[in-house]
């Protein structure tokens, strides 16, 4: 056999095993880690599409992932080999073009997370949409890899998840930043205050002391006092209580919890 691909026992290299037979492990590429480590470290790829999972497994091995890769159509088919779940180092679940918010997909992820326990579950998907990624992480996934990234990035992402980190694509981090910036620009206070002053105003509405405001916004207390004086001048208020009263009177329907555009967008 070549690179662990199972044949049907003949000498024809193109006669591959079909159901109900199960594939053997695809071993780690020599030189990646020692023989003992390669036995202990196992990555299970769960993908119902045989060609996709086998090609992906071979790519990981040929790029030196340094661990044994097991491509299976489901967790059940893996357990049928009598190998314990506890022997796995990580599981990569390829949802393909399906959506994380589809009930069947979400239920499958939750079931996998529960069954795996501390073993990290990584999602591979054909999307890098921020709401989809956030939902996968909320369901318990320890990483989200879009198929738009290269194989080397996949390997690094798997390693990060196994080390206890959480991987999300850079494109999604940039999308989050843009979303936050847009939220600030659309803030109802934007026409009256700077973004920092708007944060101080919100803190005043909540009755927070200057020391707390300084700590939460990473400012000096003296700087907070300057912001408050400028806010009072703009509102023609004589004290911080009057600031809160006037803001509530001017924006009666706005609050952080109800007015956060970012929160609404991520919930879609």
C-alpha cells in the first residue's frame, strides 16, 4: 500500500476499498515526529464525502502534519473499528457548504462536542462568514477553518487548537473590526461627541465613578475628568447627574444592550 491508502487486496493500485470495509490510518509522514509520538497523536477527519476526506488526509500528511490522520465518514464508523475516542488528539469536522445555523448541523456539532469532552473539535467549512464562525464557537468548536485557506494554515490551526488555543481566520477578525468601527460611526452620540466621549457618557448614564471609568477605558482619572468637563460644556450641564438626565431625555430609546448593532448582526 502507498501512504496508507487501503486496497482490496489485489495488486491493482487503483482498486480502493469501498463500504462496508473501513480505511486504515494514514500514518504521519516520516521525519515529522518520532514513531512513538505519531502513534499517540491522532487526528480524526469526519467527512461524508470519501474522495474529499481522503485527499485532504493525504495533503495533511504530505505537508508534514506529524501525526496519524484517520479519514472517516462519521464518528460511528470510526468507533466501529473499536478504537476509543480517548485515543484521539483532535477531530476535524468538514461541514462543506452546509450552514452552521441549520438545525441538523448545529445538533451534530453539539453532539460531537459533548462526546469528545476535552478533545478539541475543529470545523472546516466553505464559508468565512463571521456569524457562522461565532455560532460554531458558541456551540463548543475550538477552531474554524474556511476552505479558502491553504494547507499549511490548516496544519497551524489544528496545532493551535490542540495546544488549547482557538483559531479563527484573519478575514473574520478584520470583518469584526470593521463591524465595530461601523457601530461606533452609527452611534447616536456620534454627531455630538468623539468616540471616547461617547464611552464616558455611557459610563455616566450607568452611574459609574471616575475611578471605575478610568479603569474600564484604560485612561487616567484626570483624563476622565477632562472628558466629563467637555461633555458638560457641550450639553450645558452643571454636573454629572444633569449629564445623565439630559442624555436620557435626548435618547430615550437607546441603551447599550438594545442599541448594539454588533450584537444584532452576530445573532443573525
